[in-house]
C-alpha cells in the first residue's frame, strides 16, 4: 500500500474510532442542541481541531527528529493498546449545562481546545505523525475524521445520543484501538 494512503487511512479510522462517544463529541451535541446554530458550531469546531491537531503533528515530527522511526512505531502500537484499555475503563460524563449564551463559533472553538489538549485524540495524532513521518497527510486525515464524526453529531444533535448507546460505541472503539495497536506491533498496520 502507498505510504501516504496508509497514513491517511489509519489517521482517519483511528481518529474517528477515538472520537465516537468522546466527551468532545458529546459536548458538541449539547452545544448544537442548546444554541441551534450548527453552521457556526461546525466552523468553530474545525478551527479548534485544526489548532489542536496542528500542535499534535508538530509534536510528532519533533519526536521523529530525535527518536528512531522503528522505536516510534513500537511506541505507537503500545499507545494504541493502552488507549484501547483506558477507553474500556473510563466512564464518559454526559452531564453538561443545557443553556449557553454567546458566540457559537467561539464557544465551539474554545471547548475543542480546552477538552482536546492532551486528550487521547491528540496523543493519537502525535503518535501517527511520528510513526508515518507525513505531517500533512496525518493532519488532513485527522481533521477529516473530526469533521465527519463531529460534523454529523452536530447535524444530528440530540438524536445521535438517543440512537447510539455510548457505552457500546466506546467498547467497539476500544477494541478497534487494541487491534490497531497489535497490528502495529506485528508490522501489519
């Protein structure tokens, strides 16, 4: 498989799997349901994710400059497995205030930056950027995953939470991470 295509596909799939049922996704659903300005919230979300994913890609590239790629691939596999097991253990808090005021763009951007710095999706972005050494491809894949997963969540707002049980989505995502981690360690992903 073409290295750029592989980096893109793994970035999209792993980020999408991590984002399903995440606190950020749930926060965006609450924002969209309460502020009823999905376009502004979507654009704010993209701005926030672009900032955070950009930081993650830069951090991954910095790691690549000081640590051999083979070591980073092993670390990436272990990070994916660890995140999978953490996702199985951590409960998602869905309680959030229903009423918010202010600019929906700013609210969404700020929420993304504050909730994603150091979050599992940023750690994944760092690991992917270091593993694949293709920062633009990884950044694009991560941003597209966020746009699709969270964009659909915004569009569907409260309906998504009613139809998809968060605990089952979280378990499925955790299993995907563990499998991706094992495949990475085996050199198959």
